[in-house]
C-alpha cells in the first residue's frame, strides 16, 4: 500500500517545502483537499520541488467545472509531473454546489457518471485516439479544433477517481472510475459489506472486476506511546467523526455497528449549537471502529492488518495536525509510511 499525506490551504512555498520534507521522510504522495483554496497551484509547487512524490486531489469539486476544464487541468498536471498526478473528483453537498458555486445539483450520481465519461472522452481526444464527440445526458462536447487541443505528452493515461459513500455513487464508481475515495468515517464492516459489493455490481455492468478499482482510504490514525500522547489527536478524531456523523446520509455507518440513533442525536445537538456535546456522543467503542490508534511502533502493523486486503493507498487524516503541534513527529510518521509501503 502507498501512504499519503492529506493537506490543503497552503501557500505555494509552504506546499513546496512540505513536499520536500515528505519525500525525504518516505511518504508516497500528497492528497490535496479543495476547501477555501483550489488545489492546482499547490500541487504544481509541490511537484516542482520533488522528483518521486505522487499527487492527487481528495477531492476536487466536479460540478462547478466543465469536464473539459477538469480534463485540461489534469492533462497539464500529468504531463508536467511526469505522470505523478491523478484526479480525484467529488460531488460535494447540495448547499455548497447550489449556494456557493451557483450550479445545479440534481441526480448527483447520474451526473457524476456522465461527468467522468465526458472527462475520459476529452482525454482520448487529447491523446488523438478519437475526435471529441461526446453526447451524454448532462454534457455534450463535440468541438475541439487542433489549435485548442493541449500539447501531447508521454503520460496520457490520466487516472480519475471519485468519492463515493452511498450505494448509487459506489455503483457509478464501479462502472466508470479508476479508483474510489472512501469516506474518512468508515469501518471495515462498511468496506466489506457495503462498499465492495456495490463497487462489484457497478463493475460487472461494464465487464470489469472490482479489483480493477483502487481504494484510496483516508484514515484517522492516532499514534502515541502513551494514552496521554494520543489524547489530543483522539479527541480531534472524536470531534470530526461527530461532525461527519451528523449527516443523515451517513446514519447507516453507525446503525450497521449497532449504534442506532446516533446520527439523530448528533443532528439535534448540531442544531442546538452544542459542539462539545456532539463529541461526547462518540464513545470509545465507536472510535475503535473509525480510528486506528496505537504505539508509534505498532501503528503500521495495525494499518496493514486492517487494510492490506482492500486498500491501494492510505491517507493520513491527522498527520498534519500532529506535525504542526510537534515538528519532531515528522520522522515518526515517516517511519510509519515506510513500514506500510514495505508491506
């Protein structure tokens, strides 16, 4: 398994400096989120400062951008990084898409399927495999004069992954994506009993195998040689899981594990503005399902045991906070990265 570092909201110089440090310390790559900043310039700065580190978006928001725009960006990054970039797309939630970006949000799974297929049609046209002639339900692309087609390069197999949680989007990922970004709030039961079967259903529709689809898995990793050392990150994980878990669409994550009604409690507390109370709802027993916690020397084994049969890439959700609070932790995270990659 590869072992990546999740980040976002960096200046270009910070991105370059961090990338150099991560490469030296044995990480596989950097995964950039898109929140208050777009990821493209940060990736460019990081790529120019390194030679082997791989880069991805986890995720870039799809619908506000035309598939052609996303394809052009991905093509340029793939070429200039010598193939070290893959595009991760996500739908985001209705409020952001409609109210912040000002674009439609209807039938997101079907729109995402059309989007990815349109993206791939653009990439095939850039490669010269075929003329651009895509006619889908949401996207129609059929005009690409030679002067507007990007320059050819030797890294044209641009991979595209999508974020998926529920059954419909998971099936779409199985049909059209190279990989799937698993939600950070997940259990192994979810992966085995919900995600993989739905991916397999989608894959079968296109004559693919579920093993053709790479799983990119962000993990709440909480290392420390004592309960006291782990306490801060563990509470951070507890709060983040409470935030994610308040979303009604994720209620099944708790219900499947026997924690029925948890999302309803979290949602009520969120409406009341009781953030501390939300965290208190997430018990230590719940955390055992949604986090990987242990001594620094044990974490790599724990990660390998939990994910080696399923994941292609693991992504550290909390490493950035750990290193910012204690810079001497970076080499320790590097040791975990090297150990996971060695397995």
